[in-house]
């Protein structure tokens, strides 16, 4: 860690910094320039928060040298992590295709959509039983009943299912029904939840927080990994910006940036990013071209009638057509899409 | 709710929208202009998510007419909510002064700082026993032990204590030790936690999420209120922007904006907003001038040695001097600060 | 335009709004609901700024019904605008390939790079003679000398050249040397410059401002179009967000969003968006997959030695290889890339 | 400048960086750690753009040690710059009060409002003759005619006048009529305009760009200063964020941050920041409490009828009352407001 002091910092200031560095078990290397004094904190800086220095009055800036995350970094593990669930892969040259409704609304609905997306090429099913809703008055999901229908859809199609966990008290339900556990954007820094899914040992989809930096996102993955679970799938779902034309701004650059920093697979959720059905295909295409390891697509058989899900859902037939067009882009970048 | 259709929307599109409106229990009023058709959805739109319409391909935009929150709105209750805890008030002409360390680090430390800030004019104590940390390798707080020290500081000073809750499974500990429960910025949309503190019935400080809009923040307050708990204190703590000079951008406008929209008290946390001790006083002063109902200030007796807290902490003597200067600004706007 | 009044707005407030609407030549339609009064302003709202109403105390919100731009909108002109310059096309099924150095540094350099990118498939040359630099102490470009070298590179390759205009006083130089005039991101709302290039009548590349909304960007295009020049090429180059991993966040969604709203071609500048050479290819690929009409790529023969340009430049051989890979993606979406 | 190389950077990479550093006239100091190689670039780094290194593939990050601006920095000049125009001061313990209409609409209007704000305590007049408007169809200002009326208002009141310059070709008009020249937010990086006002030698109000960082803002001030003009008044006017409740987010922290970094005076424009008349007073109060050297307030005698200005304008009587309340806050921080 490199600490740049303000112009005019005194010897006492330097001494205090030095002590603080030593109290963290690091050693200090002081370099007095003509305009600024620079102090290097040498040793394992991973457990030291730059904020411990940044707020001090005589400190101008602090630069971390090492990355604050370790287990999830490319430095720690060179090869791509490939996750296999019930025979379906995420990572390693295939673009995984997660599809299904936003919320599980009923047995027939879930099993029906499951069958349709499976036949259109999806190799993972998705559907929410616990729904994080901005309004307390909105539909909050079917709960365990929804998980049961999801499991039935898995039995009917043979495809693994992914569903969201919102509360550490629901971890046993997840253990019972889910193949892959999703942590939603609003819970990306719900550290207790991260610890629990780290302990459970099932693969986890970790969505990027609404305004999380890539480093914060990887730090949340590190929480899961530090409990012994390295089967983490990062999911880019758009970030909050000033632009009102889309619900969120899909940060397509995050895909190659994360793949350079981490060995974990990265998938994309264009449905939530855009909030508009017309944007699902161009963003899916962009994600594949930029190197995504998977797509998560909302599909509903009657988007107009669905009370509880977003109108960014595609109809099954539109999904099928889109998949066949996207498959060509996957081929152009040397990959396959879904159940190739 | 007003729904503007795209140029070229067909009669079938209009019919589908109409059905969807009716399925939500509202009635539709259609107005065909020369360039656009506009549909009004009339009735209680509170339970209807504009996103249910926004993503549809033939919809151009949607305008909500009524506010999506009710119980926390100024429309619902005209007079300011004033909260009294152990004889100390938040709201109603007094600027409440919450002070204490970021983390509870030990018994002497907590009781000692508690006594110092009380004598300097603070009328509420703060201190974290459960700490949400970006890194799994950082100090996570003393847990129940910390809560006990906090309670001892309360006993010693007579001041009510506020502390953060991170996990619904810790609600009983909160019931036992805390006077006021804080929901941190990262948990503003942890809806399960909001529901639990709504049920508990102790006053709640609800921090604004890192990139929450004011409407989302009020919706999270509505979650708490909808469980029957209206003793909610909103806390502005800076929002995420592109500007790197401060840790967050303190949104001082949020204070008057929220006070116009809601009857709830609003306090400010300049320590976390700025991340720099030198900015704590100017931002505190700005918050008072803009109408805040309280301040939350981090105070530590040895900021340089504190491993576990931010260097945005003031020393007790600096805190005392700041309070005496800020009190003049409170007087200039017709209020009192802390233990007047 | 629809104006929603606050709860409690008086008859006098309604009357004042009505008068204000009439003073803009529109008529007012008042609808008194149980909770809110809503006023419709009927007529050509294009010349009325919603801000003229938004700031009024008794107004809660204002919704524009019609788009504020006209000439550049898809409503005004259904078919895609295709621009042809010296036989090379932008729009209409071909992905135009603009390539060249950030700054023109000398005759040999410009002619040399021009020849290399032309042979690698570029069909437009780019190079800056006037450089907008954040620092007054940085290299500001060669000025007219640079324009001459650019013209020589055009003569040598036969390819049209695009270069940036920064000052209305340089318009005659542009008329003399440039085939396409670029308006940089920092000048997107330099309205005098927009008016001048509107009058000149040469094709214009209009870069999106650093934090411009898509509507503001189209309004700046409308400035140019309103002077009679419809040959406008919109260029997405990344927007400012809180994320520090990339210089800007490349808003790939802007491509399909703009193509839905406007008939103008949209190109992408991944070099400036990312600021990292390693991101140029994935972002270029994403842009093609999302429907871009062109790419603008910085190429330099010695990026390490170049003082005056960004290290996001590709070497000519890397550019050539990238073009051959990107061409496959273009084919997968039914298009051709560069000099097909 | 400190350059951190990626894990795995080769000796050849190090050599290339070293050469690049030397080509900028600096010397390189290489430090090979176990995990990362760090290179210090020693010497006057002010003319070196960190981007010249950041985009290189084997570079992980770059930290600038010295500030990129010099003449406007507090390091260069310790004491506050105080600017005096026609006997009225900006900086040095007084809060200057600029008031007047957004646009000059006519002679009587301008002279009338001028007289009213002067009698209410303003000590500078403001009014736009050239208006940067998002729409080409909106009122663009009266031009020279407006400048003449502004000069008449100055003659009538004795107060200096500030007005906006949009085009370098209008510099002679400014020389003739204006006392203080304003550079608007949209032109903060119109470097040609900055150079021209730097040469003219009249005091300049430099508004912060819509999404400018504080460093970029100071770099634009450096452009003016580097031409020999140090009479620069920085003006915070809100920045662009994701929050829709206010037109812009007023960055009150910018006031103390800039005053720590620079010797230049900083004023605040709460009218444009908020876009709501009800927010003008709380934001003005916040700015005074945070240490502003001045306020810029829009005043209009008939805000409802004004076609060409924002409804964030106060009526003269409301302005007068606000000034008397704000004066108390100025006193509480040891300052005076306007014509004390």
C-alpha cells in the first residue's frame, strides 16, 4: 500500500502513520520527496483497509498495490473455473442458457414454461419463489410452494434449477429444493447471506449490486469463497446511472474485465438490465460477443397477463427464435449456446 | 397512472393494455391524440408497478400519479413525527446529536467515549457491535459482547443507544440491548430485515442505500411502517457518484426533499458521507442549515490507533469544539443542538 | 404535456398554470381527481420546456408526451439514413470502419498508418489535428499542418477522412480539408459549434457527451439538422459512471435504443470508452452484435512511444487480426465490416 | 507518478515503461516486489498524462503524486484569492450575492429586477444575453441588446454585472459590456473559450461541468490561469447523478474540498442545482454553512409568466425575506452576506 502525504505533513504525522502501519503487522518504507512524502506499507496488505488511512487529515491519497481479494482472483488460480450441475456446464467454451419466468406463479405455469424453454435450447431453469420487491404491497412470491413447483419442473425436464435466496433462515429450503442458489443484486452485500451460501456448498449465482464496483462484487464473491465454496457464477445485470432510457445501464465491459481479474465464470442478465423486451436480444448478442459464459433470460407464456413479473419477458416462441439467431454469434466467437 | 403508447400502437395493443389495467382492479380511460394514444389507469394505483407496463413494446412511457408509499407520506399525516426515546427527542425543533465510535472495541473504550460525548452535548450514543465489512478478512464486530458494553455506556450516561442490526436472527439481541435499531445502507433493501424491525416496534434509523433514490428509500420505510411501526428516522449518508474526492457525495438536498414528502424525521451522517475528518464539520453545518433533525457523528479517542474504525472519527475534544460552533448555526435556524 | 399538481393545489394555482399553458400557444385540459389535479397541455409542445413548469411549487411532476426532437426522429423519417462519402457508406447493412491515430503526429506517420489500416480493411481514416486536452500543458495538436497530412493520407489511400472541430473560427479549415467533421464529447452541447456544422453541410460525427442522456444527444443532433444538415452520425463513446475499472462505461444499450428512436446511423468508439487496449476487441464485438453501423478504432504504429495519444491504440498488425475476427461477427448478424 | 505493473509483467515490459518515462523527461525508479513490480516516475509529472500508461496491457494502475494543476492550487499560493470588482468583493469573509433573472428579457424588466435585488441586499447583478439551450427551438437570448440592458441596470444600481459567454467570437462584446464573464457548465471544457477569457483579463465565473470531477474543474481553471488571468471564481451548480428528485445533485462537499485544494473563491448556484424554487433557500443556507464565498440566485418579478427562464426563480419579495434569514447563518459562521 502506498500512502501519499499532503504537502506540509510534519514529522509527527509521519511517525503516526508509521505506527499505524506497524500496528497492522506491516513495515513502513518512507521516501521524502521535494514536494510530497510517500510511505510504502510493505507486507500482506489484504487485511488492511485503505480507509484506515484515507480519512486522516495529513494523508492525500492511498493506493492499494495488491488486490483485496485472493481466492477468486486470476492470480490465485490461472485456469477458468468450470462448474457442472446435473451434467450441464457453466464456463469453458459453452454459453449456458438459464431461462424461465421471473416468479413461479403456479405448477402448470412453471412446468409448462420449463418444458418450452428446454425444448428451445435452455439448459438451466430459473424462477423465483422468494421475490425482493420494492413495495411491501407487491406480490412477494409463493415461498416453499414455488420451490416445489420448480423442483417439479426440474423433474419434468431434467434441467437444474436456480432460484433466489433472500433470508438466512431459508437456507434449509434451498438445500432441499435448489440446484443453484441466486443472491440478488439488493443482497450482494448482505454479508450474512453470503456466509451462509458459502457454507452450504451449492453453486451460487452472485448478481452484481445496483451500484457495486467490480472490486466490491469480487469481494462479495470472496466472502463465499472464504467459507470454502468456490462454485460462484458472477452475473452482470446492469448498473445504476443517470440515463433514464433503460432501467439500468448494462455494463458489457464488466464481462471482459471480470474475466481478466478472476477465474470465475460470468453470465449476463439482459432482461433485468434493460427492462424492455425489445432490448433483450441486442444485449444478449452483445454479451455473447464480449465473452459471457451464460445468459439468464426471462420467459413467460403471457407477459401481458402476468401480474407479478416484468414485461421484459419474452414469449416462448420469441425465445426460441432468438436462441437460434444468438447461436450464430456464439459460433462466430467459437462457442456453443445452451444445449448445443 | 398515465400510459403513453408509441406512435403506431394498434387497436389490439390498446385492448391488451386495457385488459391489463382491469386485471389490476383499475379502470382505463383512453384518449386518442393525433400523434399518441394516452391511457389513464384510474383507481388505487399503489399496488401496481409501472414496470408492469414500461417494458411492453408498444408502451413509450408510464407516469405514476399517486406516490407508491402511503403511511410515511406527508399526504397521509400532515404533522411532523416526533420520536422520544428515554426522554430524548428526534424531530420537532431539536437537532438530535448521536455520537460514539464506529465499532464498539471494548468496555472501557465504549463507556469512556460515551461519557465524553455526553458531556460535550450528545444526547444519543452510537456504536456498532455487528459490522458490515466489504472484506471477509476485516474485523466483524464484537457481537453480543459489544451490545453489552453499549448497554453499560447507556447505564453510565443515561443516554439511549443506537446500534446496527444485520441479520433477522439477531432480532432478540436487539430487543434485549438496543434502544434504537439501525438498518445500514447496504441493507436498505433487505426486505426481510425491514419486516422484522417493523414487527419489533423499537425506533429504527433507516440509512439511505448507496445508490437509492429518495422514493426507494421511502418505500423501504413503508415496509417498516406497514408492519405497524411508524417510529422511523431516515438517515442521509451520501450517495454514490462519479466524484472521487469524497467517499460518497453527501446529498444535502435530500433533507428538504424528504421533509416535504414525508412526516418522518431526517438525520444526517456526515462522517460516512465524506470519509474525511476535515469534512465532518462543514457537512454537519450544511445539514443543520438545510433543516436536518439530527446528526450522527463518529468520535474516537485515538483515531490513529483504531484498527477497526474509520479515520473520519473526531477526537472527543475536537467534537466538543465542533458542537459549540454548530450550536450557533442551530440557533440561527431557530433550533437547538443535542442536550440543549 | 401532462402536469400533475401537488395534493392541495388551489384554484389560483390551477389558473396560473392554465395561463402559462396558453401563453405558450397550447390549450389546457383540466382533470380534477380525488387526490390530484392533472392538467393536459394540448398542442405542439415541442417548443415548451417542461422545466417551465417543473420548478413551480405546486407542480409535482411533468410528463412530456411528444419527443422534443423532430427532424432526427424515427417518427419523422421511417427509413434508416444512409450516408455515402467518397463511395464509402455508413448505415444500411455495412459496418463502417474508421481507423487511425488519436493525433496526427507527422506526415509519414499519418500517411503510413493510413496505408496500413486501409490495407487491413478500414474504409475511413481518422486523426486529430485539434485536440481537446484536459491540461493546458498537454500537446494540443498540429493544427492546420495536421489537417494537411490528413488530406495527404486521403490522397494516398482514397479513403475519406474524419477529424475534430473545436472552434467555430476553424470552420473554413474544415471546409477545406475534412470529409467528415467530428464534434467531440466535450463539445456535444457547444451549441454554436453545432449550428456552424449544421450550416457547412458536410457529414458530422456527433459524439455523445460524457454524461449526456440519449435525449440530450438527439437534441444536439436536432441543432445540426435544424440548420438543414441531416448527414449526422451518432457516436457512442462511453458514459461517466461510478465504476473505476474502465475510463468510461460503454453504454452498449444506447445502440439499439437510438436506432429505435432515430433514423440516423450510430457508430461506436470502444477505444475511448474503455481506455484499455485489451478491451477494444470485446467492446467492438459487442457493438457489432448489438447493431452498430460503424466502429472507430485508434491505431498507432508505436503506442509505447506515442506521447500524444492514448495507449488504448492498437498496433497495425493487431488491428488487422482483430478485423478478421470481428468480420465473422458481422457476418453472423447479416452485415459486412469495412471494405468488405 | 507511481506505476504498478500487472503480476507477470516481463523485463521487456519494464524496459518499455522505463523508456516511456524517460521520453517524458522523468527518471524511473524500479522496485521489484514478490507480487508486483512498482515503477516510480520521478520529476515534474505535471505534463505527463497518467492515461499514457494506464491503457498499456501490462500496467495495472497508475497513481499521480503531484496535482496536475499548479497556478490555481493552494500549494502554489497559500492565501485566499480575493477579487474586487467595482468595489464589491468576492472571497475574504464576505458572502457575495449575485442576483437577477436567468435571461435578460427587456430593458424595464432588467433594470427593474436589478433595482429590486440591489435594494434587497444583492451586490452583483446577473442576467443572460446568450443562452445555451438544449433545444434549437427555444429562446436563445437577446444577444447584444440584452448586454446593453444589463449595462443599463449596472448604471442604475452601481452594481457590477456578470453574464455568460458562449462563443469565442463574442469576446469583444464581453470586453465592452460585462464586468464578470461567466463560463457555463456545458462549456467548462470548451478549451478555446477558456483560453480566450484567460487572455481578456476580466474576472471569470467558471461553472462546474455537469459531471466534471473537482480535478477536471480545477484543470479548466488552470487553462484560464495559464493565460495570465488568476481572477477566477469557481461555481458549484450541482452534478448529474441517478437521483430524479432534483434536477442536479448539489454537491455541497465541493465547497470545502475546493477551498482546501485551491486559493480561488467558490460560490454556489442553488437555483440551477435544484430546479425547484422551494429548494433555493435550504441549499443557499447549506452553502453558507459549508463555507461558500458567494451565492447566485435567480430572481424574476413574474416567474409564472416568464417564458424564457426557469421557474426556480424567486419573486423579489421572497428574495428579500430569504436574504434576511440567510444573513443570520452568515453571521453564525462569522461572515456577512451581500451588501452588508
